[in-house]
């Protein structure tokens, strides 16, 4: 799993992307920071890439970053 961080140009784009992300069955978790116009979500890289590409094509995506999520259990 990877944690994907997306930043947007405005609240309308943020809201539209949020709807797309939370409706995707492959997204494990999602967090929205409305003040920062940012969404973080957890998904497998292959599915996330397609989702992020669709969001990019919709417009308003300013920044995208991916981090590997590590388990907290030993």
C-alpha cells in the first residue's frame, strides 16, 4: 500500500476529487485537509495511478506525491 498526497488549486476541484476517491472500491482510507486543499489516501500503486491520472485530466491538481506505507506491527 502507498499513501498518496494530492494538492488542488481550489475547493471545487478538491471536492470533485474527494468524491471520485471515496467512491473507488480500491481506496483503503482517505483524509481531507480543506484548509490546505489537500487529500491523502491509501491504495495500491496500480489502482492509485489510474485514479490520479483521471483526477489530473479533470483539472485543478497542483501537486501529487506518493509514499510507501509501512506497517506499525512488528
